[in-house]
């Protein structure tokens, strides 16, 4: 079961908003916004999965 904190959700929302705002200020195409946001979400999910797997195998 996944356990998260409200502060983690707020930080995640701020990251997504910052990406959207920054790419908008750089006048990038909307598809680039989707690709970058998807890449960041994929990276975050991968890092979380790897850290959870390491934590479970080490017994912490």
C-alpha cells in the first residue's frame, strides 16, 4: 500500500506547475509541455519504486 504525505503532494503539484509555467514563458509548444511533464513524472515514479524496493530488501 502506498503511503504519502500531504506535503509530498503539494511539492509534486508545485513541480508540475513550475514546469508548465516555465515552458509557457519560453513559448514552447504544448506537446513539449506534455512530454517534459510525463518524463518528470516517470522519473519520479521510477526513483520512488527503486527506493521502496531497496528499503524493503534492507529491512528498514
